[in-house]
C-alpha cells in the first residue's frame, strides 16, 4: 500500500463512514468523535474496524483502536499502521 | 409486481426491486449488507402487508446475520417480522413452552453450533459410550425443536476447526467431528417431515473453513464465522424456510439453441447440433440436460421456450440419439416466433402457476434482459457464454429448495404434463363434458391420520384456491374438535395425490368451514363441485342446516368470490358466506366417482 496523505485517508474514511452509517452527507473532521455520529454503537464499531482493514489493507487490534478518541487520532493511527505493514 | 407497491414512495419501490437482483447474494458481503440494512429501514417504516413472524434462536451473536436473513427471505417471497432471541439463551428459549419461539413465531430458525453439544463424549470413550451419547444428543435436540407451534428450520451441527483427534477426529469415539456427523444423521431421521434441516457440512464446505471459523470475530463479538459467510448462510436458511412456506419455485423454463444444445437448429439442422460425447461442447450441453432430468425426478417441472419452428424444435427430442431429455420430460413445450415474455405468461397459465414459480435459462443476454425487465417476478439465471458453467449457475441459485420430499414431489413432473394436456384440451375442445367424463375421474376421501403431512404441506403451499390465510399445524389437524376432509383425485391419465382439503367443525346449526384449499393442478376439473356435495352430505349427517365459511381476500385468491357464487354461497353478514343444505345443486356435472374411504368419518 503506497503512502497516503492525511487528506487522502480522511477522504477514504468519509466514504466508509457514509456507507456504514448510511448518511450520504456526512463530513468528517479531525475533531469528530464517536459522540458526534448518531448510531455509532458497538456493532458499527466492528463494521468500521473491518472496513478500515479492507480499505487500507491492514490488520487492526481492537485494543489499539479503543484507545483513539477522535478521527484525527484514527487517521494518524492508520497511517502509522500502513507504514508498519 | 404486487400492486401494493404502487402506494409506496418511488425510491422505496426501487429499493425493493433491487433486492431481487438474481446474483445479489453472490456479491461481496458489504454490498449485500448495505442493501440489507436499507431494507431493514424500509420494513421498519412502511406497511408491506401481512408478515410472517420469524424468531431466530442461536447461541452466537446474530446481529450481523439478521438483516441479510430478512433480505434473503424477502427475495424468496417471505415478508417477515424478524426477532432475535437474546444472546446465549438457545436451550432455555426452545425448552420454554411459553417462549416467543414456541408461542408467537410462525417460523423458528434454530442455529446451533458444535459448541452447544450437551453430551459430546471425551477422548478415550468406548464405541458403546459414544454411540449412546450420539443418540442422547440427537433425542435432546429433537425434543427441543419439536415444541414450536410454527414451522422450524434447523441448521445441523458444524465441525470444529481444531480436531483433538487429528485426522481421526471424524472416526474415533471422543472426536467432536464424529459426534457432529453422527448426531446430524440421527437427527435427519428423527426430524424427517417435521422440521426442515439444513446440511451444515455442505454449507461449511461451500463457505470454506477459513471463513466458517473466524476465531478473531468470535472473541470480538461472539460471531463464529466471518462476515463473508453471511450471504451463503442467510440464503441457505432462507431457502429452506421458503420451501416450508410453499414458496419454492416450480418450473425451469429452458431455451433450446445454444442452451440445451450447441448451434442454431433452424440454420444447421438436427444432424449438426452439438450434443453428446463427440465434442467438449456437446458434452457440456449433455451435462445440462442430465442436470435438468435429475431435477424432474424430485418435483421440478421443465418447460421449453424457444424461437423456432415447432417441428424443428421438437425433432431432436424425438429422434436425436444423444439427447438426454425427451418430449416426455417437457411438461409445456412452446416454440414459435412470438416474444418470449408473452410465451412465459402462456406457459405459466397453461401450468396454472404464477410467474413467480418460473426460472428462466437462456444463453442470450438480450432475451434475459428482456424478461428481467418485462417480468420481474421470473427468476432469470445469469449466464456467461460457456455452457459448461450452466448447471452450476442454476444450482447456485438454489431456486427449487426442498424441505421434505413427498410422493407428490416425486410424481410432479408427470402430473404437470397431465395438467398441460388437460389445459390445452379444455381450451380447444368443443365437448368439455365429454372430455371430462372420458377421463374417468375418481375422488378418494383420505384418512387424516395417514396423510397429515401432505395435508399440511398442501395447505401451506396453496395460494389461489384458499379461502383465508388460516393455517393448521399437523398437531392442530390431528387434534379432536375439527374434521379434515382430504381428497385425492385420480383419473386415467394420472394419480394427482391429495389435491383438496377442507377443515370443518360443527357450530350450533352450521357446518363451519375453517378453510378450504384446492391445488391449482386440478383447476377446470370441477372438483369443487364434488367437494360441495361431500360437505353438504356431511352437514346433513350432522344435522346442520347450512354451510358457513369465511373468505378473506389476498393478492392471489381473487377467483374465490366467483366460485363461491357459482356454488350457491351468499354473503350473509359481510364476513361469512353461507349456503343452506337444502339449496338445490345447480353446478356443472363433475363425472367423478366418489370413494368415501372410511364411512364412519
């Protein structure tokens, strides 16, 4: 997987979130948290995790994901994971 | 399409249509899931008519499965109200007679895994201990799944990824693999005819062990299989449910040129078509014919729909030595130069089935596209241009699922042939009475105790001649308090089996008909006239002064009011139709000899 910029990762996450939450108008910013997105429950958390793996070609541990508090940290985490693999 | 759809917003109708795309469940899970979740939203917001109540009972998380299951059931003609039993209460829910599964649901879907075994013997057990444990396990589950008042679909037990006895885990006492296989076999015998069992081994094989056992997802959320296993699991379970509900399709409609043989017979002549062992191409078409022939042996009906002169089209079926299919195998043979959509409608009408009973196989993408848009109720099989792949493409759709096999199933192909013969005679003959008399029909009244399975199946499957939606379980039919008139029809062409059922009880001065169904296979035979005579005779014997029944309109039983009127029933209070027993019989003669079986009934 080639290096993706923060913007590229955010763009891709936007698409994934729009699919998972069925909200075509959703726009993510670095400050967005789980509380900001209606319907972000434990089931959707799992859907998202599997979606990140499919989209970015990485394997994610739930213990790592649970520590992240907003989309900005998620983007940093995913980029770091992609570089590692 | 169902006219109810016209009252829904356009984007909702479009979504419901998208749900019926033939190869949807062959796509990736995310695509299936997106549509499934949208469908869930539509189901929550809109009135789509009466719903079958379904309870899913499992010891694993079903949260990701249920939307796909709802979609799979919808695709197969079941609009459901779907509930999941709470996580982890599989055995208590099944054991409790007042549970939702046992008292509320019309259909219960039971999904155990090998993790739910109660009596799996330990490694080192003797063969005797293991055999006793297998029987105990099978009886335990049999007892649990036969308490529901509704129908049950049971997924058999899967085999574990981690084999304690290695390669011998399937063979030695103490192996969970052995326990699972043997328990499944015992359950299949114990539950035959009572519960629809899904073959877990076959499912596991199709999905693949890698996806069937997902340890990571199991630790994460207690779903033991990958998301990618969900479409196949959902559709396989839905297929059995549809079969129980009488929604399995019935007729495979086949094109001829480049489908049942290679080449265009009108251009190249019978001698040049590719069929038989000389070439790989011929072998591929032979394989398709052999596959279709096998389907007819267990109740699937074949029809031909071809753009050809009829005599050219029929010739190979009569005279070509390498054809596996013969004229006798085809219940309805249509070959002309009209458009195929009109021809499919004609085929459905001749065989007295709905368009939703048809599966269409044609190598031409143009014809497939045409039928898919003109007749959305017909299932169009997606094909590529390699005939070697055609049998697998049909098989993968599982369009003719079986929940149980009855003598009627085994005989159905011949029976439909007889139907088609009668239908065309009825259309063309100027002396219908003479024709019907010449068939020398006999009606035999069957004893309910020995025919209850077939009776229940007929009541579930029949849609057109059915007074109202009330169904009866086998237990209901055998209980006292109601009388079940089960009628078998035979004539010189065919034994049609049990084709009509009337459930009655005496209520003060009336013989109350709870329901009356008649198979579409015997329409135009005037059996309803003979049935009326039998009901009137029974009413007189019991001292009732009238017959009373309740008609409730559905999408499919619109012919009932006309028939009731011609039989002399009149609407009394808006709900019931009545017919006094001393009203003279003015219906057309049915020429049927009536054999009342056990007259004490």
